[in-house]
C-alpha cells in the first residue's frame, strides 16, 4: 500500500472512529509503509541488476604439443572460474584443450551472444606469446617452429578484443592467465605478454606485462586464479576485485608476481557478487551501508595535479581527496570542463612512496577522459602497490 493510500484510509477511519488511539495507529501504519516501499524498491532494483545478461567464455589448455611444454593447472583454473561465474548468474561456455579450429568456433559463438547486450567475460588459461608487440593465445595443436609462426598458428588477442568492442554491449572483461615461459627465448624466465589497453574493456593478466607467472603445483589452482575466485565471492566492484587479487598475489609470491590491470571501462560499475546491504542506482553505482576502515588524509599534501599549459584555461581539477583503504592509497578527483562544448583529454597517475621514489612505473599509462560541456567528471585512482603514499595527476 502506498503512503497516499494509507492517508486516504486514515481519513476514512477517522470519520467512523474519532478516537485518539486510531490516529496513533494510522501514523504508525504510515511509517511502516514508508519502510516497506523503500525495501520493495531495493529488492526491485537489485533484481533488475541480476537480470542483466552475463555471458562468459572460459578456456583452459593443458595438453600442448611440440615445443610448448604441457601445463598442469589451466584446466583446474578454468573449472574454478566456470563454477564461480555460473553461481553468479553467468551463461558459461566452457572448453578445455581446444584446437585452433575449436577456439575460433567457440569465440564466434561467444561474440554472437554478447551482441545481445549486458556483460561479457573471456577467460583463458594456457600458453600465450608476444610477437612484435602483439599477443597470441596458443591452441593445443599449434605447430610453432619459430616465434613468428604464432601469427598463423595461434589466436590474436587484438582480434578478440576488437570483436568484443564491436559487440557494443555494456561491459567486457578479459582475464588471461597465459604469462608462461617463451620457448623461443634463450633466457630462462623470459616471456609474458605485451600491454593490452582496448578502450571500453577491462583487461587483467596473471602477472605484469613482460613477466612470467608460475603454473603452480599439480592438481591445484595457480596463485592468480586462486585469489581471483576468492575475491569474486566478495561484495567488491570490478576494479576492487582485481586490485585486491593483485595485492594478495603480490604478498603470497613474496613480491615476485604482480598481476596487471588495464581498466579502460566507460559504462558503469560491475559486481560479480552484489552487496547484500546495498542497492543499485540507475547509473549502476552501489550504495553500501557498511563502513570499511578508512584513513582520510589531507588532500594538498598527498595529491598534486599537473595540467598541460594548453589546457589550463579550459580544464581544471575542481576538487581532490585521498585516503588509504584496505592498505591501498586511493585518490578521487573532480575534473571541470570550462568549455561550452564536449572535450576529450588524457590523464594518468604517477605514484610515489614515503621517500619520494616512483613505484609501479609500468602502470603509469595515459587514459582517455570524456567531458561534457560545462560539466564535472569524477574519476578515481588506486595505487598499484601498497607502498604508494602520494601521487601526481597529469592531464594533457
């Protein structure tokens, strides 16, 4: 019953019973109805969020042939990701030990599904290789006699991300546990993947660009997937899931493995696990009522903004603040566009430790920011390593 209906009932009741007790009862009912309406709205909005299509393609390749070593745990990792995604409402396409023909057919099926909208996620665990700045995911039947054969024998990551971009769904996520040794390098421990920063996508590697991740012990999950699954079960947004995973892996590996995050998303937030005590608003933000442990810092001492001279009259940092949350230094900045037309600028962060030395240099990348005419845009940054205590924010 609505508040209006309760008030109408109140007037009718008072005509019949003019006692004080009935007035108190009616007021009580009005208050109760407000809470009922608020609760109904929360349930409705959360339900709508869960109805958004979620599609995932999960591939794990173990049984490689030729020069590529067989791997122990990609299929275990892929199964763990499959299970958590299915429990979170994803329609999962699952493949193991896929040939090139099978991978292409499965990818085409995945592209068709995500064109219907919603959220798409591609997870691959197996061998990957970088050739001239391009990344390739290796099917089990790839015939690689030299590194350049990857162009013809493997699947280009660049083509995968372009196809996902062309689907024009709300959000796409790419997760690669494919940072293995390069069999064509003379140096032990050499290999890994090149950076991948497609606009509109969220991309994460098991370790940093150009670095190698261990396959792990037989029958277990690799370090990256182990902590990723744990954090996907928590009520964290997409960025925080991978940020916390990176921290967990970095600590557990004795600072040897540092997962890469390339967040180029533009269309709202995403939660694998929705907060139980929060509701989603129309712009996908989550209002969470629980209060985490937060240390607030004085803004001017820890955040410095540097704007290119050509932009100073057109764009400014209207407000900034910083804090430490869950052991990671974070900043929030409001960027003001003073022009009467839309503008696109590029920004990046540089992070520094207590002694003023730059940390996480490989994460200092330029990202685009789209500004509406005469409007503010709020952006948030999270330091890539726990040792960061301040930052410089650049706009050009």
